[in-house]
């Protein structure tokens, strides 16, 4: 009896084993499909953001020298850029709900590639083919490396997917790896903030490390908020969990402070340095936070992890070469080089005097600091003798400058 029943038992177990094997590839293909959707949304968002920022920059350049400092509000170009900027940010925000955090963050290199290509295509200078290739060879090489790195990131990116429910996010939030990571990050952030505020350590690495640490928390909260919204849209409401609003408040707060430190960095350093160093530091910090909080690389083999790291390094090198070739920003000087940019309005067209006023610098074409001058009405090249300080024994120079009273 036992021998006759064993074949039947084997026949009954075969369909179950086959079904179990067939389910796993379907799950993998679905997860890779989600990775592709998230990557495409991120690429689309960064492309649109780059186009939007260049449109707004073009609008500002066209209206440079205008009497109305807010004239760009009346242009369709600026409003089109604002609309595209919101659309691009929405695309990037949505991408975090589909793909792992460690895959989406490095794709911000697409915006650097797009900005470099737009700058080369719409350049307003006369050039020869040889000069063009020699001048922009680093940009072409950097774009090629960044594209190769982006391809490796998408191909070998982490494939871990988890429903962003309130229970899952709360479990990750109180896990010991993330708590340890948060403790280390808070200590490093406080030390950097102390040296930056108290010791005046205004180094670009210090400021951008502060930005990167805040940015790592921003992307963690963004993924949580975006994922819970998508799960709620699918029918499983998650907006009644307190963790959703905690993540939302943290997202807004960290993004605000991050923008503040970026604004301070832009006042001290060139935008190309901020773009390259900031991309490297922010991407590294965000991938570390994603791997700690969401366990992005759990279950991944060593080959995929090594290829992903290689893709990140190639993308870092590409962004560095692209930004290294950019021109340093020249501060706007209102009294010289008014026709340096094509399409810039000349100040003569608005009836504004080009010659500096008396209260400005006395050196034509330069903006100097006049804080050390005793009298703003006194020419810098003439000796000054004020009547109340004159002595009888000293012969007066050929020029005498009278002190103006407040009534005059």
C-alpha cells in the first residue's frame, strides 16, 4: 500500500513545485519593471528640470539692465520654465515610489549632462571646429562617461521592493542599523556646524557635507511619503498613520535647511564646483542612508554591487569633467562690457547714465570699497584740506575742498 501510494504523492507534489518555481520569475520581472518605470520617471524629471532652469536663466539674461527688477514675471518664457520645473520635480518625486532609493539618487547626473548639452548647442560665440573640439573635449568625454555610468546604474541597480506601508516604515525607523546611522550622522553634522558657525570654516567641503547629510534625510523621507501616497491611491489608505505626517514634516524641514546652505555656498564658490562636489557627496550620503534605512542591497550578489559601485564612480568622473570645463562666473559690472552677452539690453537704451555717480567708486569701470575714504565727495587723487583743521603755518595746496553741510 505504501509503495502504491508513493507515485500518487509524487504526482500531487509536482504541480505545486512547478507553481512555486513559476511565481518567482514573475515577481522578478515585475520588480525590474518597477525599476525601469522609476528610472524613466527620474530621467524624464531631471531632463525637464534642466530645460526649465535654462529657460528661466535665458529670461533673466534677456532682461538684464532693465529698470524693472521683476520684469521677468511678465514674460512667457519664465512662466514656461516654472511650469516645466514643477513638472520635472513631480516626475522625480514619483520615481521614488517605484524604484529603490539607491537607484534614483545617482540619476541626478542626467541634469548635469542635459545642462552641458544645452549650453553647447545654444552657445552664442563665434568658433571654429578645431577650437570647438579643443575647448569642449572634456565636456564630450564627461557626457560619455556619465551616460555609461547611468547605464550601469540602471542595469545593476538594487532590485529590492517593499510596500511603503506605515508598519514597514515604522519598523525601519526603529531598527538598530538606522538608529546607529542616525547617531553617527547627528554627531558629524553637529561637529561640522560648530566649525562652520563658530570657527568660520567656510570651506566648500564643509558646507556641501552639511547639505549632503541633510539631503540624505530628505530623500529617505521623500521615498516614504511618495510610497505611502501611491499605496493609498492603489486602495490601501496610509494617510491616517502618524508616521506619514512625521515624514512629511521632516521632508519639508530638511529640504528648507538644505536650500539655505546651498544658497550660502553659491555666494562663496563657483557653481561648477558646487555641482561636481555636491553631486558626489550627496549621492554617497543618500546611497548610504538608503542602504541603511530601506536595506536596498539585501539579497544582492557581489557582482551586482561591484558593478553598481563602478557605475557610480564612472558617473562621478563624468560629472567632474563636465563641470571642470565650465567657465567661472564673472560678476556683473554695470559700467563695462554691457554687450558681452547677446540679446542683453544696453543701459543707453533705457536712458541710464553709464558714468558712475559721485557716491560710487571714483575709478571708472571698477567697483571698489569706499569705506576708508573720509569724505565721499572728495576726489581720491587730490589732497584734502578741510578749513576747520587747517594751520596757519602750512601753505594751502592749489585745490581746496569745502565740507558740505547737511542742509545743502
